[in-house]
C-alpha cells in the first residue's frame, strides 16, 4: 500500500515553533511523531518555508540564526518531504551567513542550481554577495 501524501501548511509549523497556542502546538507535535507510523507522508514546499521565514522575522522578531535553526529542523524532520530541499538548505545557510533576505538567497541558490549565473536586478547589493552570480541593472551595457 502506498503511503498517503498530505500537505502541511505554514500555520502548523508556526504553532509548533512558537507554541503561542499550546493546544495546537501539541497536536502538531503528535502529527509529526505519528506521520510515518500511520502510513502517511507529510509534504510541504518552498513557499511555505518562505512564509515561515517572513512571519518569524517580521511578526515574531526572531534572529536569522533562530529562523535558520527552525528551517533546518523542518528540512531534517523524518517523514516530511520538502520540495526543493537542497535549494532551501543552501538558501537558509546563505540567509544567515550573508545577511541577505531569504527570497534573495533562495533565488540565488535556485539560479545556481539551474546553471544561471547572470541576473538583472535593481537590487544588486544582495546578489553581489553570491559567488558565481553576476548582476547588472537593465539599461547597463551587457558584459
């Protein structure tokens, strides 16, 4: 029998990490512990991770290091599949190490994963922190 695949939304992770609604945090903990045993595989994606990062940063005011720890916990959760986990891993590492926005870090990791080394952006400050990526603004002479 093929395990049932079930999507896990942002708010479950947020309840679990923040414990701001203890009853919900507890049932999420039970869900994560029982997932594999009950024949289901939990699934989430990069948009959920981006929303988690944004919420923990803007609403809960956690540091990049704390947010990185939470995202790494998600990426290492047994019986949880995370789409593009290799790209997300690189992105969350760069997010903290290079002090950049998570979305910029994800885009840079995605670009390099795709073999793309050139970007147009009006925000060159963050992209210039990634080795292997050349950034220009539209209207500049191309390299």
